């Protein structure tokens, strides 16, 4: 009977291991809803600054970017210290997800993992680096013909309490197909 139990345990372990490996290969890492919400709250000030820079001269002087974006940015900036720990975990997951798509990069082949490097940086270095990356990525994504629509979205979200807006954005991330961000499903 002992051999039977040992064989059964070994087969079970193999089956579980194979199932885990298959599941890991089929699914991307995910972030929790709270981490996604924190990330959205954290990135708003840098996003507003990048949009302002990219859309300078393209918006009305009496529009929201000129009249209300500083106040909106300040409301979110006031929550950045609180949001940072969860936002950092979400950013690390994003790095990992993005790296999964670019494993053939020269940094990967040299044995360097940007997510691991970022994870091990002290916060006083990681935060400014993260802010600069946000600014760069947002600036790359802002197309001049979309400035008016972006201004409209920022204006529409301005009356919403930042934590609620972050939670809403985190909740719909999967629905709108945000590349490289997978929010864990809660059953």
C-alpha cells in the first residue's frame, strides 16, 4: 500500500506541475484591482503634464487643460505617496508582461531583466525613473488630432474622486483591451 501511495503522490505531483506550467504558459501575469487603481491614480499627474506638453498650442485657451488640469493634477499628486507601493507592484507586472513580448531583446540575452532591476532600485530612484517613463510613453501615444478628445476625458473625470476614478479605470482595463495590463479576475 505504501508503494501505491508513493506512486499516486508522484503522479499527482507530475500532473499538478504540468498543469501549472501549462497554465503559466497560457496566461499572463495579472495585477489586482487595487494595484491597477493605484497605478492609474499615480500616473495622472505625469499624464496631464505629458498631454499638456504634447498638445501645447492645439487646444483652446479657455478649455479644460488651460483652466482645470492643474487642479486635477494636484488632487491626484496628493495621493501619489499613498498609491506608490501598489502602483510600483503594478508597474513591475507591466514590465514583466512587456518583457514577455520582447524576450529576444539584447538586454534579455545578456541576462538582464529590467523588471528585476527596477524592483531592486530604491524608491527615491525608482519613482523619478517611473515618472520619466510615463511621460515618455504618454508623449509617444498622444496624437495631435486626439488632443481635444483627451481634454474631454480629463474634464469628464475631474469631478470624480481620484480613488473612485482609479478603481473604475482598473475595473474596465480588461474590457477596453489595454495592452500589457491584465487585471486579475475575481471569482
